[in-house]
């Protein structure tokens, strides 16, 4: 899929983003073909230097973007950004409320500069009583019911990835696409931009809304996932031969019949107490120990093969690093080669690896990696030239510490 055939080719996005939420929005738009310019401070996006669980942030969420390093506290730096925004389609930011206003990039000021500009703001909360609070993914998981649902009773536990940050960025991108349609629709288009808001807390509420509805329907509070009453009779992790673990499921009466036939569980199939899925749900306290005992001597590989042959749901217990060797991802080209720049690898050197693509296809193909995550200021000179700055002006701006470019 060439760059010019991507659906958002020709769209210009300027982003003031860091961490995960804002960069995810830009990643989606960039992967779909938009020209995304990442405006960074002269010291760079702080996620370039994160360790531990943040070491993968920059490399994952900033491919297919250009980097402009500029001091926007300097009037000359602000002028550069305003020149970019005067001809842009989207401005994306995820800084603390009021930060853009202080810099002169409020939605109102930008609308006067460029009435077609769509401003997408990624925050902790939508405007309201909480919007003054500082939010993080883990904060809203705790206050939004997700940590309660994830951990065992009395032990709230955050989900194992940045679910609200990533989904919040996704909803920001969805809002941008809707605003573009409203601006440019050939029948009803307004020709004007608008402000889009996406927020961590409201995203988290959307994630747990099924449990809210469960309470509304049943009158019973949803139990945390480790102690929930499952909707399915067989739907669990089983420890089998040599201590290996595997997830096995039979969620319909047909699947239960197939399971019993495959493994010779005629006694269980004939037991009237297990006649339907709802019967098996009520019998889980005594049914699952029986199944655990019968599956325990079998190898996980044997169970996987027999479940696959029979068309029953199963899954190995996989660690993230194992996915680099996943045969399905290899066959479908779901991982693409990418080189992380030395100033964003955490190792002080370039690292060549593979990265996960957007989980969708367009005309049967995955939007891919057109450009690696940029080095800090990698595109500063080219962008300034595009705005009409000559070589002497660019050199002066570099000497004055207004912009930064690679040596």
C-alpha cells in the first residue's frame, strides 16, 4: 500500500503530545496516511528516556511521524508552530489543562488563525467537576472500577497494559475522523473545524459499563473477575502435565458435547445436572475439580491439538515477548521491521526490531511502517525550509537555541 493511496494522505496533523494517549491518536492518523508533525521541546519528548515499563512507549507510538524540536516559549518558536498550524488540518495535544492557552495555542486562538483546524484534546477527564485533577491510566482504573474488577477481592489491580491511554487515543482519532467528515462532507460539510475532547476517565467508564449494566439488570454487584460467577460452564486456566498452563473453554451445549466425545467423558455427558450451559455454571464448584483432575496428566500440547482438531476454544498462556515468534503474526505480516533511533532506544544506540501494526486491514492489507520513530529534531531543517526559512535563518535559529536539529 503506497503512501499516496492511504485514506488520510494529504492530511496534515501537528501534535504536542507525550506519554501514550496523545501519541496513540497521532499514530493511528499517521499509519492511515496523515502527515503527522511531532513538536518536541529541545530536550525531547520525555518518553524517549523512560526506563522499565515505559521503555517501549516512544518506539511503539511514534512511527510514521516527523520530529520538529523547537522552544515554543520563545516568540520565534511560537511563530514557527503557528505557521505550521495555519495550513494544518488537525492539532492534537495531551498536556495539562491550560498549558496550550499559556503558550498561545488555545482552541479559540487557533480557530481565528485557521477556521478549518480541528483541535483534539486528550485529557484525564471531560470538562466537569473532576477536570482540575491530574489523571493517569492507573488513577482512572482505580476510581473507575476497572482495578476492582481486575484483581481478586480486596486487591485492586491495574490491567496489564495502558488500556485507557491507548483507547483514549483511539477515541480521539475517531473524533477527529468524525470532525473531518462533518467539515468536508460534500453534501452537508460545514467547512469549519471544531474541538474534540477525549478523556481517560470516561474511557474507563465505557470499559466497565457492561458491569454497570449487569447490576442494573440483575440487581447484584458484579464480582471481580477472579471471583466472578462465569457466564460459561467451562472457561478457565488449567494446570496440566509438568506444571504447564493452558486456557480451555466450552461455552455452548454443542461445544460441551464435542468436549465429552473427544475425551470420552460419557459419564459427564449423561449427567442431568450438566444438561445445559446454565446447569454447568451452577455446577462449576464440583465440575471444575473433576475436569482439572482429568486434564492434569495430559500435556498442554496434546490438549491444544485435540481442542483445535475439535474446534473448541483454547489458548496457550503467552508472554508478550513470545509474540515475536507467533506463527500467525508472521504469516499475516502483523509485525513490521523498524529501527528505533539511538535517542529513544534506552540503550544509547539504534535498535532494529519488529513492531505491531494497527489491528485492521484496508483492501486486505495492513497499513505499515513508512518511517521509523524519528530522532529528536530529525525533520526540523526540512520543515523550516518548507515554511520558507532559508539556510542562514535556520542556522541562526539553531545557534540561538530556538530549534534543534541532529548534528
